[in-house]
C-alpha cells in the first residue's frame, strides 16, 4: 500500500518531519540514500525554539538526558581572549519557557530515529532519489535503482545538494570560503581541565572563530574551528585543507591555539549556503530543511529550522484534515509555504551578517567589541525573534531585531 507521505532524506530534518506527520496519524515512508541512518559531525546547539517542539513531541526529557544544559553562552575576542558579552541561559530558559541544550548530533539523530521506529515510520535505506514528478493523485519518486515510490505528498529533505530543489529554482550552493574543523575531546584529557563544560563559548576573531561546549553530560568537550581559506579566495579547487588551519589561527590567544591539535584533521566541512527562495512547493512536492534553506551556521539554527519545518507542516495537516481523515494537502502545503520561507530567509540572511560581524578586523573589530561589551546581559532584543514560539501563520512572525549600528559606534574598546 502506498504511504500518505514520502520523505526523501533521513537527516535530522527528514526524521523530524516523518515523526511529526506520523504522530498526526499519517503513514510515512522515509527514503534514505545511505546504507544506514546516521549523522556525521559532533555537537549541535538546540535553542528554546527547538526544545519547545521536542517537548511537544514528548522527547525533551530524553534529549536533555543525552546532552548538556549549559548555564551560559559567552562570546570572547579570539585575539586577546577577553569576554565581550554573555547570555545567562538559566534566565533565558525562564524567559522562553524551554531550555537551551547542546547535544551530540548522533544522539539527536538517534533519538529521532528511535521515535520514528516506535511511531511506525517505514524507514528505507539504500534508496537514492533520482527524479521527482507530480501525478494525478499525488507525487512520485524514482530511485536510481529504478524503483518507484508514490504517495499523496513527497517531502524532499535531501539537504544542501537537493535534487528536488531543481524543480523550483536553478541555483547552486554559495561558497562562503570558510571551512569548519570539528572534534570531540574526552573529559579526562588535559585540554578539558582548562574548560568550563557548563558554558557555550565562541571566540570571534579576524577571519576565524572557535567554539567549544560540553557534550554527553560533560563526558566530552566539543570544539569547532572555522576560518576563511586563502586557497578558496585564490580560486584553488583543493581548499580548506589542514595545512591552512594553524596559520588561520596564528594570531589568536593561547587558549584557542591550544585547542587546535584536538580537532579531527581527516575531515572538514566547507561552508555553503544558498540564496533564499520564497517558493518551496511544487504541486505535491515540498522542500524541507537544508534543501529549502541551507544557512551558514553562525546563529546555530540550521537543524532547528528543519525541525520547525516538520512541526509547522504537521500542525497545518492537523488543521486541514476532515473528519474522515482526508487531508486537504493543497491547503496544508499553502499554509506551510505562507509562513516558513520568510522566517528562514531572515535566518539565512542574519547568519551571513552575523558571520561578517564575528570575523571583523582592525577598527571595525574594535567598534564591534565596544558594542558587545556595552550590551546588557539580559537584553534579549537580538534573540526574541528566534527563540519565541515558532510562527504558524505570517502574522505571528515577530519583528526582526534592529541591525547593529557598527559604523556609528565609538572606536574604543
Ligand atoms: C559546522 C556546522 C555546525 C552546525 N551547528 C548547528 C547548530 O549548532 N544548530 C543547528 O540547528 N544547526 C547547525 N548546523 C546546521 C545543521 O547541521 C543542518 O542545517 C541540518 O543538519 C540540516 O538537516 P537536513 O536534514 O535538512 O539535511 P542533511 O543533514 O543534509 O540530511 C539530508 C539527508 O538526505 C539524504 N539524501 C540526500 N540526497 C538524497 C537522495 N537523492 N536520496 C535519498 N536521500 C538523500 C542524505 O544522505 C542525508 O541523510 C551546523 C552545520 C555545520 C556545518
């Protein structure tokens, strides 16, 4: 029997959507190209706009048990190591009603996978989607193997290099010329002795930044080092390679440089996003997660947006379902498309400008630091638009924050 919904891609976005739709009573099949479901990388930050949804799904306690509930988020200057500003995450939890968590990606992914299994999602691996088309009754996915899957709706959660996106727009990922190195360090290593695992810390520096936080209840330290690749700027094909890493952080403080040897050097993540698009739905085929809105990761909202997408879609399915269980898919998809693209456009655009702010040098760095030092710890005007309840309708989308008047700021630290 055909499922009601096919989700292509079993990443965090795809599994989140599959679970959200299944708990609304739909039969969902996930098609994942890999031989098994899994996630690569290390930590991920989950802000209250995500933990609110995990709570609604009944998954928050398990997620909190797997991760760390940090007490503060601190921004420091990477060159001198000085603190610039901080968020009190206990107060933030009181304000938004839900915690800020940090969790290993594989733990979050595993949690969603178990939830999908328990809910009865049909999970299919070794299934690579090659083509999508609308049919009279819904939509169809043809795999590279030639096998065809049909459903009322197909959700393409197939990531940055989405095949389905080409149905809507002829575009390419935009290279930022920045690359991320990641790594986890067991808590018994000397490096971890110098670190407060109850803090999420970002060191912002000229053309680079460095992030660390604890994972798995403090068993692991997660570190991420991100820098602009000179080879990328020179147009070389092999860029972001490990030989560039140490040079990129040469001017940073000792604490940051001391963390570099603990990063994995056998894999790295070149950072791309895409220009926002306002149309995500093509008949009965809809984009979700990074296929629709891959961001640069500076405000740590990529996976969160993907989880929000699934939650919003499922809420609109529930609102557009008749007494006999029939879903008015055109209405549900239209409601989804009415609200999510504008929110995600704001996140993608803000992520770009936030990255520029982090990576300043010279007088603009000094001005930035002065502004950040002057910020009140309890001023939430920069995050209210993100961390409040996820909008279901356009009128619920909160106003965006006022941009930082950097050029008007005093050039004194
Ligand atoms: C360094 C870094 C740090 C980050 N930190 C954060 C953070 O702290 N918080 C946060 O919210 N986000 C963060 N992000 C962003 C986040 O990781 C992504 O936005 C998110 O994982 C996207 O999920 P997705 O499911 O949409 O896509 P993906 O994770 O890319 O999943 C796509 C899935 O689809 C499958 N697939 C692809 N093509 C096909 C096909 N043709 N057929 C079948 N299957 C297919 C893939 O195998 C994969 O399983 C970070 C990203 C980076 C690079």
